[in-house]
């Protein structure tokens, strides 16, 4: 999908998600881009935590099996 800031002088036909804004003003662009970046970072936070937890679990089981193999020998 195409997400874009659209002013009144823009053709919105090729845009899927329209953000009505003054795309000529640096403050408006900065505000909207910052809000979008914050939303992406917040949504990815759960993914990062899940991957970290998964790698911790894998390390735990890898170490568990390695320590049991050393005791059997």
C-alpha cells in the first residue's frame, strides 16, 4: 500500500492511504513522519522482545543438554 501526505494540489488516485496535510511545510512533514516512525518502533518492540526471549530459551536448552552430556561421560 502507498501511504502519502496529500495537499489539495495533489492527485490522490494512486495513493491507498491518504494523510491530508500541508506537504510544503517542514514542521508538518516532521510531525507526521515522527509520529509514523514512533508507531513503527512501537509495533516492532513486541517482535524484538519475542526474538530475544526465543534466543534465551534456545540458549537455556542448549546449555542444559551440554551439561547433561558432560555428566554422563
